[in-house]
C-alpha cells in the first residue's frame, strides 16, 4: 500500500517510507515533513502520533485494521481518496494528550495512562487524588485515565462514556474495582491527578499500551494535560464522528446522508 501511494502521488512531492521501528530510529527525518500517513490500525496511528505531536505534524490514518476509530480512510479507498487531502482541502482536528510523570520519567499519551497490577493476579490499591482532594482509593485491577480520544479504547471496554473527540477533559475509570461507588469521573483539562499504588508485587504504569514502567509499593504517578497535541486531517464535519462511531460499533449498518440528517434535525427545531 505504501509503495502504491508513493507511485501514484509522488509527482512534485517528496515521500519517504518507514516502518514503526525505523521511524523511531530516523526521527530526525521528520524535520521539514508536512504530513505523516500511517497505514495500519489504531496502534500504528498511536506510534506515529507520538513522533508527530512534538513537531506539530498532522497525521492521516489509512485503516488496515479491524475498527480504526482514529483512521480517516479505509484501505480500499486510499488510492482514490488520498489526493484530496494532499491538495490541502482537509481541516485539521486537534486532539488533547496526557502527560504522566513518575520519579523523573515522563510519558505522553494520546489514548490513556493506566496504572494496573503486574503479572501477578492480585488486587492492588490505587489512592486517587484530584487537585489535592481525595477522590477514592480503588481496590481492584487498576485505574485508567483516558483522553477524549482514548474514551473509545480501553475505557469504552470498561463501560465508560464516549467523549467528544476534541474535548480537553479526561476520564478516570477504575478497572474491576471492588466495592467502589464510582463508575468513573470526567475531569476538566486543568486538573492534576496523583495515583499512589499499594501492592505486594510490582504494578505497572502504561502509556498508550506500549510504554511501560514497573511501580513498587508506595510509588506515585502524576497525570495531567500534556503540552503536546495530536493533529489529524479530516474531511467531514466534527459531528460526523458520532455517525462513524455508531457504524464502527455495529449499532447501525450505514449512516444517513448528511443532507437528510440536517433536514431531519431542522424540522425538529
């Protein structure tokens, strides 16, 4: 697919191809890059975004995965549809990211930061404090802190709500919590979260599922808003996210044409 796109759209454009591994090793080549096109699933987009965000480079996702919540074009439509984006017609959608800090280590996340038990199947406690105020001490498998983008990922699988994709707020959702009165809370973008673990065996803090660090008993993780933002090229309106979400989750077989939807809504106003 990558070679086909380069052949078709290579005139008057400078393309370079990289796998996820080589892209990380050759990150200096991003200097002067105007766009990153990812080919794969949401995991590929996450890795590409981590390199693109610090340099404000937008990402265009070509979906070759199963669901592709963050993707823009399906693989079958890429050869016919990519030119429209390369010609500068798309809008840029800005997504918030999180930053986790633990003892000098900093990790940014587009989807989520998770504090969870390690390899040993044993309950851990996560003391969760918001802006100096104790929210709860969760006893269970852990706690997920998700961005609006991540609300359609792990947090959704836990029964959490789906947030507007451009919201800067973030979600706190316990994992298999025992005797907890909280199903989850949504925090404003300016909030800062401190999570302290109590565990008999090492726990783990993970950012976006591929950056991990072991946590010992008593260690704390600070989570807040990152200074970096993810940028995606989009063709449709912001509201089209909800129609796409319903189709990807299998709740509807197809979306109504935009004009029909608009007429329906205007008739009810």
